[in-house]
């Protein structure tokens, strides 16, 4: 996410003046009752106001509220519908015997309401994930019965045992011949996976994997390169390598270059597969082996291009090579391992592979994808599942190879002495033409997308083109899609960074047809989502880092810290009034770093390259001279702090080299109490170009397509790093300051 997205998307809701009556749509021409509409919005977690970038409260338009409620499945086009909606919101819990899902913290008292005809006896039993059952005790709590469709319904209250084990359990309610089931999730009150870091702080590298190539790569950094980078940095004291989201993109070229606009967040991108690391390569027949080597030769030249990556050419060549290997007979043990992987991944993998097979020959904008008659599980879709069985098998196999190579990378990291190893990045969502948008249609909100309201950097607001989770439907599904996504990403990982973690608290919904600024915040059950995140991380032994940049309500950061979720501190964003924040005032439970992927590498930032770039692209609201003057003034404040702490010579003494300044900035961060420190690989080699320039399209700037290079613009390969003076100096300085 960009800095401007972070600044605005995290702002809190504030009270606003009531909506002006008579401005919204209503059946028969009657004005909507503003007060009732606001009540209905409140009942469904839809914010009716928000604080704008100007610091003032802004009211959400009535028409927008109606559309957002419609996306939630709540009609509100007339006062009659609004009144009916309010009544239904009150009665909805009473219509259910059990809540759709119950998520609790281990060791904390918790109660479950069970609704049955008034006076009827009822019992509540818990089937434990690991086997066995427990009974819940009914409490002496009287609640006034409610009339539901002519039947008097009572509420029985049950207390859950406080010693339930962590995990995914099932509630079973029984009353006469009536029964009901619901998911029960017991989550850690606090995730303790970062506890070791409190005793001995750690540091690691952050990088965009696709940009990090070795001389063995096919033009794109891959899983084997990740293993080598982990081994190199681990030998120098690093505890982790944080990579960009490795989520799958389109199954065939052309592919979306942004790793933050994936096709699915659960499965991985086969473009990162190292062809030569697949065991079946050894058994290719000579003619096929020659064909594979020719494919490599065709893209070998791309590996030397320091200007721009060519994902489409690389992926096209890799897919042909992978086809050759897929059809090579596997040994019995290899086949058994593949079968076991498919069994564990289950229906989710089958459905993703089905989408991939269909998508190979079907355009993303084809009406087929939006046709309800072609939804997952329909006769049409199931017929294609049978017809495309071999292609489905190929895409399942690709995910197995990804899984194997990610496991190898994580094992290489741990062997090198890393305490965490690979740390994955979880994108905010997927695009509307993605696999998840089709396979998870039932738990995503229709006719809306996620974005950010207007801010000082983007006064029209932002639409990221990603459908949000539907809060109620996700709960109805027992949070399984969310759980499955996390479990897969964390399968071979030591940590996960959650992009825009506020999205687990609330998201800015933009109805289809509305401008990005004409949206509303929709709240989520953060207790459930954060709890499940903590549970899956606990099971994986992984650390969780939340990207919590921007303006947060204080309680949000406090809540995340209490649950054991680390925050994010970026040096350029940390201020105390008009001055850079003193290092000792940084948060302990955080990952602190000099920059982030949406900022230029530090060498470019110090030189003001981003100012010149934004000026050239017409992205500045004022003159380049004014922008540069403000940038230089902020840099001078930082330099003053560095001199005060003894990391740079006093002004007027020997010239401060770029590399020395970058080391000084990192040494300053070593003086913070933050348990994790991040070093961007681009800073370690002197790269100056930004990976992503917010506010631009591919025609203006090659976002997410910049290969790793040095100060001279020439490619930097992994093979060169052991002898790279700048790389070794920065890593040694950080390791020495933290642990010597």
C-alpha cells in the first residue's frame, strides 16, 4: 500500500451531522427517513461518516449507504424496506438455533446463546478437533422471549469450558428433534511466537523476489534464488527474508505485474519455480531435454537486462518447460508425495486448478465468469471439471512443485541459522477477474470494491478493484476460506506480514459505478479475524507483522500488541511533532525499517529522485522546487539527529558518502527497542529506482518490473553478493550493532 493509502485508509470514523433528509432514492418518490437509514447502516456495521484528509467529518451520501447495504444483501430503497430491514436485523439471531460461528480466546469466559421454542429443553455439546467431546453448562440467565413469525422463541445461555484446547471445534445443539451445528474456534489470547525476539532482537532482508536474480535464473528471481539469498544473509546473522506476495497470478500470459493484485491469495505463482530443481528433469529423454534447454536459451538474455523485467516472456517459456516435466513419469515415492499434497490441499486446490484450466482459453472479461449458471458447482462447471481433467492435474502439479521449492527455501534459511526464515507478505485482496472472485463468490461482496477515500495525495480517492469479504457470509462459512488461505501461506514460513491490517477491522467499500471517494467504511469482526490469524500463526510457529502505518485509533494498535501482533515503523514516517522520533521512543513490538517498497530505495530518496520522477510524470500539486525544498528540509532534520547521535560527522567536516549515510540510518534504528529490524536489499546494493510509483500506470512507469541493480544501473546478481563491499558492510554494521 502507498503512504497516502495508509494515511487515509486508516483514519477513524468520527461523529458527523445527520444526513440531510430527502436526498436519497425511495420508492414512489418519497424521501428516505434519514434517521432510520442511519440506524440500519449502524446495525450492519456500515459507517455513516468518516474523517477526511482535511481533518473534518464527512457524511456518507444516502445513495451510497443504500448501495453498500444492497451489497450486504439488505434492501434499503424505500422506507418500508428500511423498517423491514431493521426488524429483520433484530430478529435474525433469534431465527437461528446457534450463531453461524463462535470465536473465543483460550482461557477466557465465553457464553453461547441457543434459540429454541420457549420452554423447550436444550443441550450443547462440543466436538473437539483432536477427538473427544465436552459438554457446555446451561446458565441461569433469563432473557425475554421473542415472537418470531408467530412462534415464541426463548434463549438459553450456555457457558463454554474455559480449558478448551486451541483449535477448530464444532458446537452441537439439540432440542427434541431439532439440531444445529456451528464452528467454534478457540484462539490464543496472545500469540507468543515473537517472545524469543524480545530476549534477542533480530534483523533480516526485505526484497521483491522477482527482481532478485542469479546467473541461473530465467530472467525472474525464483524460489531457488530465495533459498540462496536466505543462506547468504543467514550466514551474516540475518533472521529472516521478507518477500513480496508470492500469490498466484493468471495461469497464462499476459500476467498482472503487481504482486498486490493476485488471482488468489491462497496458492502460489508458478513463475517462481526453478525448473532445474525439479527432480524429474534428470529423467527427461534427450530430445525433450534439448527442447527444455532451448527454452532457457531463448530467455537467457533477459537475465542480463537491468532496465525492465519481462514476466510474460519468462512465464511463457517456463510453462512450456513445465509441461515437458509434468508429463515425465514420476517415481512411486514422488507420486505418493504428490497425492498426499493434493489430499491435504483438498477441494480448494481442485477448484483453483479448475479455474486455471478454464481461464487458459477464456478471457477475464468473458460474461461466463459472472453467469450464475456457471458458478462453481454448477452442471456446466462440473462438466468442464471432467473434460479438462488433464489441465486441472497440471495446475495441481504446479502448486505441488511450488510447495516443494518453498519448503526447500525455508529449510535452507533455517540451516543457515535464521530463527524465522521466509516471511511472506499477504496482499489486501484479489481483483474482480481472479480465481478467488469466482471460487469464493459466496463469501465476497458483489457489486463493490475496496479502496481509500480522498486524501491530500489523491483527492479523488482510490479504487483498488478488489472485492471485499462479506462479513456475514464469511462467518456463515465458519471462516474456513480465511483459515485455509492463512494455513497455506504459512505452511513453509517463519512469519507473515499482513498488508493493511486495518482491513481486518474495517474496509472502505466503493459501490460499482461510484467514484472512489463516494464510499463507506464497513466493519468486520476483528476479534474473530485477528484471533484466527493468531491461531494459524501459532500452529505454524510464525511471527505476524501488521502493516499499521498511518492514523490509527490508539486502541487498534494497543489491541494488536495485546494479541501479540507486531506493528510496522518506517523511519521516514516516525515523527515527534516536527522532529524525527528519537530511536528510544519507537515501539518494542514492531518491525522497524528505513523504508518500504512504495518509497524509493534510500539512495534515491536521499538524492530526491522521487521528486524529479513525480515532477516528470505530472504528479506534483506544486512546483518541483517547492517540493524539493521541503524534502531537503526534512532530510536535514534527520541528518541533525544522526549527527547528534554520533552516526555522521558534524556539518562542515568530511563529505558524507551515500553508503555511509545509509549505514548511519540503519545504525540509528539499531538503537530502537523494536524487536525486528528490516534492511531493504536495494539499500544494501545501492539501487536507486523505486519499484512502484503510486498514481501511475504501466505506460508511465514500469511498476513492479524493476530488476535489482547497483548505483550504475547494471544488474546485481546473487552470485555477486558475497564479494559486494557495500552489501557486506551494511549487513556487518547492523549485525555488529545489534549483537556485539
